[in-house]
C-alpha cells in the first residue's frame, strides 16, 4: 500500500526539482563545466529545496495526524516508529527523485564540457541526508498544527534558520552541513568528511523519528550519540579541505607567433575554455591593433606566483620569450566557470587605455581623450556604451557624454588606416597607458 | 461511535469552548483567542525578521532593496490570517439558505486589512522600505486568498510559495523586474496588486473556501 498517491508524489518531486533548479539555473555560468563548482552549487541549492522539503514534511505529517491515519497506525502490528519511518521514507523517495533529477541534469551538462576531474558521489549522498533531516523536522512540526499553517511555518523556519546560520555562523555551517561555500574548482571536501556529515544527518533523522513516534528514550539516546559526531565535526570539519588533483596545473595553449593567434596559459580545470580565449584574443588584436599588447602571453584566472612560475617554465621549455601578463578573474571574467566575453573584451580596452576601476565617480559631462579612445574600443568590440557592459561599466553614450570637442578626432580615429592608427598608438603608448593623453596629441591621429 | 476514523463533525470543528456561542460565530470561528494569539505572534516574528539581513539574493549588488527573510517570513501571518476565509464544511456552505457573498466580502476585507495594518505597523518601527514591504504583504495575502479559492486546502500556500521561490531564488528574476524586492518598482507592484484584486473579485466571490 502506498501512502502518497502517484499524482501527489509527482507534485512533490516537481516542487523540489523546481526549487533546486531555481537555485542552480540562474548561476549556470558560475558552475557549468567544472565539477567542483557544480557540486558546490548543487549543495547550496538545499537552501530552497530544504525549505520546500520541510514544508512537504509538515503538510504530510499534518494530514496523517489529522486525517486518522495516525490512529490507524496505533493499531498496527509494527512499532509506531516503524510506521512513521515507513510513511516518511515514501515521501522522502519522491523528494530524492526530484532533487536527483536536477542533480543528474547538472552533472550531465558539466560532463559534456569538463576537462579534468570526475563526478563525486559523496556530496549527493550528504545533500540527500540533509533533505531527510528537513523532512523529519517538518514532520515533527506538523503533528499538532493544521496543514495550512504547518506548511508555511516549516518553509519559513528552515529558510530563516539556515539563513541565520549562513550569515552569522558560516564556519559552523561549513563544518557540520554539506553546504560549504569554500569548496569549489580547486579544493574539495574529502569524501570521508561528507560521509560523516551524511551519517550524523541520518542519525539525527532517525532520532527525531523515534522521538516523535513515542520512543522518546531511544530517540534521545540516538540524538546524544549524534551530538558526539557533530562535536567531532565542529573541531575537524572547518580545517579539512583537500586540493583537487591536477586542477591547478597550468597549460599553455596556442601559438607564440602573435600574427597567427596568440597564446594563453590557464589552469587545466579551465582547459575547455582555451579555444574561446584564443579566439577572443585574436579578435581583439585584429580590431584594436597596436592599442593592445601584441607580444604577451596572458595567464588567466587570477594566477598566484606559483602559477606564474609554472607558466614561465612551460614557455621556457618551448623556447618562447614573451612577457607574462596575469589576468584578474575579479575584474576581467567575474570568476565564472564559463567564458565571460563582455568582461574580457572590456578588460582589454580598459587596461590598454589605463582606465582605473573603482576610483570614485567621474564627471561624465564632457568627454576626455581617454573617453574617446574607450568609446572607439568599445564600439570596435561591439560593447554597449550605455553602462550596461557589466558591473561598473563606464557610460560613454554620445547622448550622455559631450563629445563636441573631439568630433573630428573621433572621426579620424574611426576612418584612419590601420597602419597610421597603429603608428599613433605606438607613438603615444606611454601617455595612453598613463592617462595623460592630451587633446592635441589625440588630434594628431590620421595627420 | 459508529463514525469512521478521521471523519470530523461540525461539533468537532467547533471544540467544546465554542459550544455556548452563536452558531454563526462558532462555525466561522475566527475570533477565537488562539487565532489572534497566533496571528500576533507571527507578526512579531516578522518584525524581528526585518532586523536580520541575509545577503542571499543579489549578493554582488549593494543598495536599496528589501531583504529576503523579511519577505519570506510574511508567509506565516498571511497563512494564519487566511484562516478567516474558510466558510465551513462543504454541506453547510452549499446548503446555505441565504447568499454568503456579504460574509465573503467581510472575510476578505478582514484578511487584507489586518495584513495591511500589521505590515504598516512594522514598517513604521523597523528599517524596511515601507512601500514595498506593505505592498508585498498585501499582494501575498491576495495571492493566498486567490490560491485558496482556486484550489482549496493548500492552494494558497502552493501559489504564494511558488511565487516566493521564483522571486527569491538568487538572480533568477533580474533586479530590474523584481517588483517584490526593489522599491523603485512601486508602480508595477501597485498594478500587480490591482490585477490580483480584480482576479479575486472574479474568482473568490464565486468559489468559497471550504474547510
């Protein structure tokens, strides 16, 4: 006999699946293609999926306790704990189905792109154990309340509790729950730690089931034992992170000949983006000419000194003597897993012209020579001028900024041959980079 | 004693405490002390929740938007006050000798105005952006009534819960469209509330909330 009719089961699975997808979907660019971040964002999604799960538990419990099934259960040949456990297991299976369906879709999508690493079982198991705990807490809440009140209360209760934990005790949350913002592309939580987390979550679930179904003493005993596991995790959990093998190793892709394509060095975990980097690099060199550096090799994704040394060794071993330019992930590609075309194009223009971000408000009323150059670069690379090209993007719209003084210079910049433009860029490179370009120097273009 | 397990009679619903009161008040017994206590308690919790900031939704954006926990926690008092919408057991409602529309109006009015008043009270003493907070509360209350009326039982929670998950999931709805969280969309929020009111007028006054 099933307690949950199939159509209700499907509705539960759909609700949990939607809550999970609502969390992971919008941030696809941050995880797609990297195993570590994919697992991380799926664990984070328990924030909303867990709220929905505890609401489902509360509603189910309320219906069982008010609809007469609980009374029927008292007459059963099995123990009340077994009856309650069986009822909750059935609901949990539907919840696990909804969550796992989204999990499987995310892993499949990442698996199509990822270049290093493999999917892991432990984060999935731990997340399912956390959902089981949510269900049992909701179940305990719904025993005495009507479903109409218990559902919302459980939803808000879980959201608020986890939110407070995440905001005010993030270390505790990382230590004892599978939601751990620190694990990502390069570092992971060891499987045994996640196993211990799954163990305490399961044990706590069993304890709560025993407690609410009349086996109070056994329930308390299990909860006391669980607290030992939690205490151990509080001491051990926060410090244990292990690097993911091979993810940090640098690889340099492309050709050293700047005329052909250019070259880029990046960690192996981002290897699947190499082609895009090279394509964008060659595009920018073609469109911006000598405004951007031609004889450099970019080392991308916020390289630390070790990464730079490693990249240098790789280039030396191939006999390439180019300048290494580290590319910051925070300003140039937002630290995303996926390639941020807008961010990188903007970064190339702004770095070449010496625009410094975050230096306070600028007066956009009248254009400066740097504005003229930046506008030209943005237009060449198809970036929008209205400030919508990423966070903190400059507003260079001719409707907002007054370009009257530089109209002829802009015209000359746009129409000049690439040879004369490159000659001008090379002549005033220092002034352009230093932000000291004058109107007279700008007027020399094409002359 | 011949009742089936789980079957509830009107007398069960009323409880011993209401036995001596008028049958109308008893059946539509939303004036019970427990209801008021739960409602006041829930609004106090909402008041506390406005003091907590949980930077979930748009972590990279700083600025003027209402925090998620303040909006999500509105679900509880709204669910409690929606209790007044229930008109009683099916047979009693279907067999009513007189029109129930005036009572339905009254109930809906109590539900919406209690929500609006309580939200205004909280907005006066806490730092939340007042307009969007009161608007959210009224909109959630109206959606709850609509869902209850359309689907009965848990329809209100299903509808408001789904809406909240969609608008609260980080970055799912871009900031420029998220009327629930950003005060600059006050006009759009007002239109949304108005549209929901029109829907309620069409649906709720025809379909009773049983229970």
